């Protein structure tokens, strides 16, 4: 029989904590959750839970069991995190795009000049749009690859860091909101890059609606990423590269793709450079903290054995 949970009780503890956070958010903000929109995720979670238990109890397979458990975990924790994101956006704190643009200038970065540079290279905008859109696919593929290769420690680290850094991102975005570089700089239409005219402004309708009170209902089947600061695309790119760093034939292509993802956050995602820097710092801090915890636990194991 496969272990009860490769994520462990501390990993699953994040689910009730996220649920509690969502409940509090619904109490403090005038957001209404469309309950019927939770059904698809619930059905999918029940299905993956069944697969998880089958390959844990009936036909033990650590790889498939871990894959199904990871899917179940993400399916049950993402809805409450979405509630927290949408509800806290309603706080409508002052937008900080001007402050972020000034911070970019202090770092010597000119967002409009960068957009013009991307525009000047034929095909680069399209390449960056495809890279930017690959993040969720990469998340799923990394989970599948790590489970298939039986890299359970790396998979556990990836899943837990994904949720923890996402939670930190949502809280920071509520405290330091911004509408994005496309809104702040308002580049002319002839400077558009890529093939999607909505680059950098996908979120605006719901973002503005939540802030001005015209959007009060959350439909989990139609959500948008509302975060500008920090850049979660940057965080996920770094976590993905780190998670598959030791998988042969995969590490280098994934690293190259995610360099493009990080670059795309500026011209395609409409992020300020400071968003990207903050995202990178969060990702690296999370990895270092997780590694330190693992090393500390391993270092204490011999002492525990000796004292016994």
C-alpha cells in the first residue's frame, strides 16, 4: 500500500487554512460566490480523489497516486484562493502604478522603450505571447513529469511552494494594488505586440468592477488573474525551472522557455519591472526557506538516532 499522503498533513493543512481565509473574506467584503460555479471543481476533485485512493489501496503505484493527490489538492485549494483574491480586490486601495513606474525609472528601466524594442523585432511579440500563455500548461506538465519520474520530494516542494507563494502574492497584491503598465502608460494601438489585442488588460473589466462595486459576484468558471504586483508568472517560471532542474532532457528546454516567460511579463503581461523583481525575490526566498527546512530536518535526524 502507498503512503496515505505524499504531501503530508502539513501540506493538506493549507486547505482548511485557505477555506478559513475565504470565509473571512466573504464576511468582510460584499462578494457573493456563485455556488453552482463550484460544481465543476468539486466533481473533478472527487474523480481525482477516487483515482488517488485506487492507486494507493487497490493497485499501489506511487507515481499515479502522487499525481492524482496533487490534482485533488489543487482542485480543492484554488477556489478559496480565488475567493480571497476577488474579495480583497474590493478593498480598492489607491493604485500604485505611478510609484512602481518611478521605481522602474530608478532602476534605469523605461517600459515604453522596452515595448518599442519588442515591437521592432518581427515575431518576438508572438513568441512572447505564446511563452506567457504556457505557464499553466507548464505547471501541469511539471507535475506529470515529476510524478512519472518518481521525484516525490521535488513534486512535494513544487506543489507546496506554488500554493504558499501564490498566497503571499494575493496578500501583497491586495495591499499594493496596481492596474498594470498598459493602463498606466496607455501605449497607442500601433505599438501593440503579439497576436492578442488584450495583452496586459485581460483583467481590467473584473478588476475595475470589483473596485467600483459594479462586480459583486464571483463565478469560478470565469475568473481572471487580477494581480499586477508581484508578478506570479515570474514566480511560477522560477519554481518550474527549479522543480525539474535534475530531470534529464527536460531541465534545459524548460529553463529556456521560462526565460522567455519572465521576459514576456513586461510586454505581454503588462507588468512593471518592479513586479518582476518582487516575484523573483519571493520565489527565491521560498526555495531557500524550503531547502533550509529540509537540510535542518536531515541534520537533526542523526542526533535523534544517536540519542535514542
